[in-house]
C-alpha cells in the first residue's frame, strides 16, 4: 500500500500521486477495456433478464420477474422443474467430468514425473499436443469412433450393451466420454506441475515412521499436490458446466445442458430475456460453487492460475 | 582531521514498518576512507540503514548526508553511492562485461574509457577471462566478484555492501574477506559493510557499530569494542563473556573491592570507566581467554577462585573449559602451547585466576 | 526419481491412446474415399486437393488468421501493460479490480458470449445499426485475451528479484532506463508466452466467435461446427487434419524453443 509520501519500491521514490499516474498509464487501458467489454455486458444481461420478450424476438420493458419465476418452474403450462433440472444436470456434468478427469490425471501426472529426464519432455509434449488441438475437432471425431460401423460399437454390441446398427451416440455416456477426453489435458498440466515439485523425502519419512502405502499417499503425497489439483479441477469444472458443443454433438436433442438451453433461447427461440436469466443463474451458481470450494480447500488454486 | 567532511552522516534516523521501529533515532558519522561495519543479528536494522543511505529506502524522520550534502531529496540513481547486494543482483540477460559497464554507460562515459576502466577493475578482482560469460554460468564466488566490480568501477564516494559473503562457503569467505580488505585499502573508498558475523567484522573493519533492535548499542574500533564492551549484549555478541554480579565493598579512585558469588574480587577501572562503575551493584564481565587455570596449590593471591572442571572441549589449537564455582559457571580458554594433556581433567578441582584488569564493568 | 511401475505404464499408455483416439481417427478418415462420410471405403488424397478449391474454407482460414493476429497484437500490448502495472503500482480499489481480471478465466464461455451479443445489440441500437462481423469478434477475443496475457506477464514479474531493478537504479539508471534496459528484457519471455497463449485461444475459439460473428466473418471453428452438424464429410476431416498438424508443429516448436540453453562451464 502506498504511504502518504515518498514510498520506495524497487529503488524508486514514489508518492501516492506517482503511483496513481503510473497506474493510469499501465493498468488503465486494460482495466478500461475489460470493464467496458466484459463487465458492462455482464451487467447488461443481468438487466435484460428482467425485461420482457418482444413479439418478434426483441426485448423491452416492462421489467418483470417472469423470467426467473419461469426458470424456477412456474411456466405457462403449470409447474415444471425443467430448468432447475437442466442446471442440476449441468453441475453434475461439470463435477462428473472433473471427477473422472481427476482419476485419470493422477496416474498420468505421476507417470510423466516418474520418467527419466530424457523422456520427460516428450511425455509432457504428448499431453500438450491434444491440449493445444482444437476442442471442436477432438469432439466431433467421437462421432466417427462411436458410429455404428466402428469397432468400438461392434464391441459394445458383442457385450450386449446396445443393438446392432445403432451408434453409441447420442447418449449420456458419449457426452461423458467426449468431455473427459477433451478436458483431461486441462487437469493433467496443472496437476503435473505440482507433482513434479513433490518432496519425496516426506513420503520416505512417513514410510520410515511405519505408514503403509495408502497412508503415505494420503498424508504425505496428496497434500503436496493439492494446489495443482485444485487449479486443474477449477479449470475443468467451469467450462464443463457451461459446455454446449459437446452435449450438442454427442448428446443431440435428448440431453439439454445449461449451455444448450442458453444457446436455444438466444439463437432459436430468440427469447433473450429468458436466456439471460438462465445465463445469469448459471453463472451465479458456478461462482458460488467455486467460492464454496475455495473456502474448503484454501486459496492456493488461484495462485497457480 | 576534524575539519574533513565525513563521508556519511546520519542524524536521528527513524524508519517504521507499521508499528515496528526498524531504526530508532540512529546517529552515526562515517569518515572518509574508513571500513565501517554495521554488525548485528537479523532484524536489528543494519540492512535498513544501509538501504536508506543508498537511496533504496526513505526514512520517516531524520537526515542523511553524503559528503556533506543533504541526500534526502536525491533519488538512488543520482547518489554517488553504489551497492553490492546480498543476492548479487547481476543482470541475467547481460554478459559480465556489460554488467560491469552498466553504470558507466548510464553516465554516458566514452566507449574507450569504459573499456579501459572495466578491464582495470576486472583485473583488480581477478575475473579478467570471464568477460563474455553470463551470470548463470558463474560460480558463487565469481558472481560476488562481478557484483563488486560492477559497483567499484563507478568510483563511488561510498560503497555499500550488504552481507556480500553470506552465501559462500567458509574457506572462500575467509579468502574474500582478506581480498575485500586489501581492495578497500588500495582504492581508498569508504566502505559500509553489513554483516551478522562478528569475526568478519573484527577482521575487516576500522570501526564497528554493533546494532540491536534499531539502535546502535556501541560503536568503536574493533579492539576497543572487544576489550571494552559496555553492555551484556555487546559482550556476548562479540566473542563470549563470563558474567559475574558484584556488590561494592570498598572503593578507590581507580579500583574497587567487590563481593561476588565467587568471593572477593579486586576490579581495576582502566582509562574510561563507565558510569555504572559509580554504582554499588554492577555486573562484571571477563573474557574466557583472560581466565587462567592454575593447579590447586597455586591458590595464593588475589582474585583466585576454586572451581571444578565440568567440561573439556578440545578444538585443536585451543582447549575450552566449562568450570563451576558453586552456582557460578565460568568458561576459560587456553591455547594448547604444550602437546598432550594440559593437566586438567573433567571432574577435577582447580583454581582460576581472574586478573583485576580483565574484569570489566558493564553498563547494564 | 522413482521408477515407474508396470501397472502405471499400462494405465498411462491406455490414457494416452484415449487422448489421441479422436486425433488419430480424424487423420485416418481424412483419407477415406467414401464421399459422404461413413464407413471406410478405400484410400484417397483427393479431399486435400479439393480443399484448395473451396473458397469458403479458404475465406474461413483467412478470417481466422487475421482475427487471431490482430486480436493478439492488441491484447498483448494492453495485457502486458496491465500485468506490469498491477505488479508494481498501487491505486485505490486495486484489489477489487485485480479480481476483475480473473472473470474471463472463471466464467463459462457461453455466458461471456451471450453477454457480448447482447452488448453489441445494445450498442447498435444506441449508436446506429452495424453489422456483426470481424470487428465485433476481434473486440470479443481481445476481451478474453487480455487477462490471460496480464496473468502470465504479472507472474513473470512477481518472480523477478526486486534487487535487480534496485541495482539498476543504484548504478545510475532512471526509471525509464531501468524499464527498457533491465525490466523489459527480463519480462520479454513472459510477454511472448502470453502472446502465444492469446494467439492459440483466438485460433481455437468457437463459442464466443459463434455468438459474435456476422455475415462473411466465418472462422474455421465455426465452419467446422456448421459442417459437422450436417454430417461429417471427409473434406472436413482433411481440413481438421491440417489444423491438427499445425497444432502439432506449433506445440513442438514452442516446446523446443523453451528448452533452456545449456550453460557452458561455471
């Protein structure tokens, strides 16, 4: 914090005024941009969520709570919990994806960390490549893999999981497969950076003191990777909850998630107020979920970001 | 001598961090060309003081004068002062040559002159072949020399050194201590040296200021500080000291007979007795090397105390003894002049002689 | 380090295969001679040739690249300034505004996308009608790029030893000289990393682009989505394969560049 006068940082004597003028020049433009082009739009859809849909798809006054009550279930045709269900399903999708990704990322992270130095970079790059490859491409490819003619589908048919000739998508399982495959690198990378920094002497000390393998993992290793784990989970949970492309391509019309619902309202039904309400509620819930999670496990994740 | 402008004057300097006073009304005058050390443990304010002199920090109260000029409004980059940092702070993206030339380039010195001065300084600190290397390719000792060269090449009025040898191993540190001292003598630049290592301060300094909790507790030449500490803190910080409480029985102009837990002791006051010498009760301090161990049959004479040998610690050139006289613990150090046992073993009884001139009165 | 056990090898191997399955499939099926997608019918490279004739795909590629380059340039400048300013200087409400920076990182991109759509609609109704297109997309991209660049630059600065800048001042450098001679060169890797991140985010972006696009402003992700909705065809696979190749080359190239140069001696 600046003092009244003559604070010195990095060898420069700066007054409060000095800090202010330099902040304006440096942080000013960026903050201005993000405020105008993000904060204002977010506030605006908050406003729009209280407006009414116009006849031909526009929107305007009067202000109303209708969008929110409709969301809560009091729709045209009686009480219908459709939208709360959608939000719930999206949260489950987000959490589920994060959970499965975590289960898969842990072995991968330890695998890469355990590689001898020569191969470590290669192993890591092999995770980086899918990470940097377009999500859309990696998603629609599953339509090919889960098509009726593919060997995977044949296998499923042989196992009696599905009837011959029908694809394995659209289905909830297909969505999860696509989600986990797409988001796995997002969790591996931050997790790996924590795993790499593990102080193994702590695990050795625990083992030396008589702890069995499970306890060593739980008490000596897991706490050390928590920052990376938390960062990775956050990096997966948020986009996963709001996804509409993957449920759209692999789930079809049957499975509607929050992202699909918002997209429908904005682009197809042209009911922007209602769409804004869904978006706002969805965003709020995700942020609340994050806040709860951050409270629970400390603020370390933020630093890693 | 008195009319010469001091290199640095610090008057009534105060620096607060929140509620804590890192520097509390500090006054110090540093003479031109002297090697002056600020000695103390972490948190005593020595680095803060150094940084304020260098302009890297600003005081809340007080005056700093460099060469007689009030430096408070002068920012760091305009002060005729250079710093050698504890972490060396070499510019990672520049070569050794460019690092050293940095200050000269800032002053827009002509290229040929830069080349000449940089080469000279590199020879001086013996890093001539390293010109094209980058800091990442240097060892700790080499980095330290580059940091030194980078500062010294600018011919500052005062050179500030913030624990420059802290990160080096013992042998290298001792070697560089001597080299730094020789360098200072050659260049005749005023050095202000911050350290927590009392031996280092004693080896290198003309004068030392022992600091504690933001204040200078005692300041003076090395020998005077060591042989005449004023307080318990100084006596224990520079070397170690035996402490004995005493009550005055009889008093003379330059001496006193004092009653203590180990018996009657005669104390000589010396040239400048501290104010506490006038009190009825004070604490006496005596350095372990002044404490002489004698055999039991040599108990005749003043200031002799009967002790028991509790511990015997052999350190090669010296033997240290931990002795006990009733409740009083005493340590004695003796050089191993003769080969083999000095004749005192653990559990044995002996006599120690505490010379009257070696017993110092402490101010606290 | 610890040796990797056999079960870990197996699990990891399977996971790597899992991650690469879609990529491999796309590449393989780009050579499928079946005209309307579907099962494998033979090898051909005709689809790649056809790409060169598709004006819509070429236009989309152009749009994508122009969009990415322009938005990255602007976002890097603004984001670098922001990252630098936040790491050095104080202003009232700084804590709150720092949180602002994290918003695009933590909100679902669909929310940001519709917010921008609504915003542009509002602006056009206030200032007069304009078409959504590359301009609105560029603005939207810059908006989510800036925080990422700022975060990368700022973390690079925070990790720098403050004594280095103090040393520069101590040696006679003014603020301006310190910044250009010392701070900026050390910050540069962070700036470049931020720029690369921003570039990739823009190239790959679908959702935000989808909602802020307009006639003639189709980008590759939008094109691929629209095509796939109608059914996967091999030429889309060919296009996707090329994109995948570009990603591979980019990733590997960047990884090689980032390898620290080996110090000699010392």
